[in-house]
C-alpha cells in the first residue's frame, strides 16, 4: 500500500519540478535572447532579437508614444468640441477634459487628454493643428519591445505549466496529491493573470498614444496708436477718463482702510486728551493745600495797613548843666 501511494506522489513531484523548470526556462530563454546581443546591436532600432533567435525589423517594435500640443484658437471651448470629434472619428477616445471660463480679457481655455491610434497619429495631429495656430508640439517614444516579448514568453510557459498540472489533476486519485496539484495550479493561475493584465496594459499603451492638447486664446488686441489729430484727441480723452476711473478704483479700495485709520486715530486722541486732563486735575489737587496755608497771612497785611498809624512819641530834651547851676 505504501508503494502504491509513493509512486503517484513521486510522479506528481517530478511533474511539478518539470513544470517549474519549464517556466524558469521560458524566462531564461527570453532574458538570454535579450542579454546575448551586444550593446551596439541592442541599441539598434532597425532590428531586435526575438525569442527563437530570428531578427525582427522595425515594423515589429512595440513603442509607446506620448506628447502634448498647445494651439491658440479664437474660441477654445468650441475648439475643444471639435477636437473631441476628431479623436472619436479616428477611433480614439478622451480620457480627461478640463475647461476654464474666460478671464482677464481672454476667451477661456481647455485641456484635453486624448488617446489616439498610433497608426495614423501624424495625420490626426495634422487635423488638430488646423484648429488654430500651433504654439508647441512635443512627442516622446518609449520602446517596450523587450518587455512585451518577455511577458509573452512567461505567459506561454505558465500556460503550458498549468495545462500539464490540469492533466495530472484529472488522473490523480490521491487526496494529498490533489491538494498539492490544486495549490500549484492556483499559484500559477494568479501569476498568469497578473502577467496577462500587464501585457494588456502594454498593448493598450502601444495601440493608443496619449496626447495632451492645450487650447488657449490670446487677450484682446491693444488699441492702435493714433496717427491724426482727432485720433490723438480721442486717445488723450480716453487716457484722461481711464486715469480718473483708475483713481476712483484706488480710492474705493482705500476708503475702508482710511475709515479704519480714522477710527484708530480718534481713539488715540481721546485717550491722550483724557490722560492730559487727569494730569491737570492731579496737579490742581496737589497745589490746593499750599494755597490754603499761605492764604491768612496774606490777608492780614491789608488789615494792618488800613489801621491809622500811631503818633510817634515826642523826643525828650535833656537840660543842659548850666541851667541847673543857675
């Protein structure tokens, strides 16, 4: 019984090892085909080494093209509608759209993210250039040929590995073997789906180029310079009116600030005056006791001056000695 169980288990393990080697061999073969080419040949754009060792010309290259274009038009919003129509007419689509309202004398602007078929991209760009005056055009290309070939090889190897595991799963009757096979199949299936999603992304990027279209407008043209007396008079009057109009605008902008400054100034003046009054009152209160002490002495002087002066005493005469002897 043990020999019967060991034999299928050994077969399953050997099959798993072989499928793993096949998947790894696919990766090795694709990377070997890329690494076996010398540097000058790898950079050559005319031909690229394929998985089986043959040479592919430039028509088999996988190139992702991205870029942007700026066009000046009279009506950007209307031009945006026309650009969408052109993109859809050639089999493309619009992945992003932004429109801006007119401001500061212009007529607005629009920005479109267009996905255009890589085949016939130049003809489509020529149609977009007819919308107005082209200001800037920039296109960039990225070669992903080696990446897509590597993905194709890995997808093929994993698909073959899964097919072999499924064949073993149908023939297996042991529970442990079935569990091992289902686990291996699930892991490889998840890897396969991830690789297929990445391959689809590359296919979409290669098939449809991404171009960002900017549609802008110029501001209104300035007034022509005067050449006659009347034109000069009109220009002078216009400038005079514009000057006072601008002055009124400036005054209108300054009035709120002036009112605020006036309120602050009035508050400061009131505080300064109140402080000055408090100081005057404090000085007056401090001088009042001094005036009260010196007041009665000052009033006594006029009273003494009003009284009549007392008569001066008569001088006494001294008798001479001669008269005494007589």
